[in-house]
C-alpha cells in the first residue's frame, strides 16, 4: 500500500488545517491535493525561465538549487487550486488550436507513453500508431539550453504564424502584485459597500504584465537559439478570471531583452561545474533571503 503520510516540512500546517475542516469529504479532497503537491515532477536539475525572470532571482541561490536541490516552498489548497485552474485554462486554448490544426510541439501518447515531436497535429502515435483523438495529448513546447542549464516549456507553438503562445489567467491578485496601485484606481463605493469597476479595470489592461513579457522574451530567445524554431513574436492570451472575458497581445521578439539572463545562466553553470558559488545578485554584502536559506539550514 502506498505511503499516504505527509512528512514534517512545507505544507504540513495546511495539511493539518484541512483535517479540521467540518465536512469530511471536502477535507479529504484538500488533503489529497496537498499530498500530490509534495510529489512534484518539476525538474530540479535546470534553471527554470519562470524563476529567472523574477526581479528577485538570486544567482547564488540558483547555483545552490542546482547542486543541493531546491528548497520546496510551503503551499496551501488555495494556491494549488489556482495552479489547477491555470492548467485547465491552458488546456482549453491548446485544445482549440489543436482542433484547428495549428499547433506543433511535443505530443504524449497515453497508450504507449511515448512523447514525440510533430510539426503538425498528429493523426496517430508515431510509436504504437494509436489513434490521436483517443490517445494523444499535447505536451507543449520544450525550450532547453543544456549548456546553460536552462529548461522550460512554452504553452504552444504555431509554425504557420511564426509565434509561440502563452496563456495567462489574470485576477485581482496578480494585478495587485505586479502592478502596485493599479486596481486601487477602480475602487468604487455605493450604499455603504465597496468594490471594483471590473469593466474599466479590464479595459485598462493594454499589454502583458511585466513578468509575462520577460518570460516571453526569454522563451523566444531559447526557441531561436537552441531549438531551431523560427519565431518572431509571442501571442499572449489572457483570461480575466472575474468576468471570463479574454484578450490577446502580440509582442515582437527583442533579443537584447534576454541577454542579461543568458549571461547570468552561463556564470551560474560555470560556477556549478567548477564547484564554486556566484555572488548574491540581490545583496552582494549580506546576501538575500533565498541564498541565506541554504546557508542557514541546519
């Protein structure tokens, strides 16, 4: 029988809190989701673009993570629910592009477990010839630079359009975090209640959020330099969670935007190979909370 326990560490408090939920079945669902989160299949031997584009990405902590493994952050059921909803949104848009015959990338056969690249939507598995409609699922677009220790995936690749596709869900939380003060401009008060003018707020979103823009530029750099994919722009598709409205943004490739990240990845990789550590890129003197977390571990 599989071990269903959660060991002490990140996520244990949320797991125990779920046990105290009034409804037993609902509590069991939460515990199941939190238990799954402790067995992530996310690669630990690469630099992830989604981490590299953060303004507080620490080069020293990244080197520690490659050599000692990442420090798993704590999680909650709400956070895992947000991740799951984002995954479902990606799958929706990918399915529509697949039905249109416009999607290329990796494909995974549920029958024989083979993952293979195809420049067009396949009609059958290249290994066992299983029917695509029943057995093939989209496995996105691998974007790897092995000599720089970078590994990631884009949500889609449309070769006829010369673009990568990134699907984003947008809520008040992400707007508040990435664009401080933005949603405050749309706060309204009436009859003793307060809320937000969501229609005006959504109209005011006229470009990808900063982190998404940086991530898209890095993906295009990897596609052009390491994966031999001819892309000259990124198509961002945004789903606005409060109203389910959507919009898209087309952003041209700017190679210079990613050059500092590529240079940093080269330095980190060289340090790991020589058994040294780069300086903290956030605070050279004192270090930052990310690298100190490794150095202060018992």
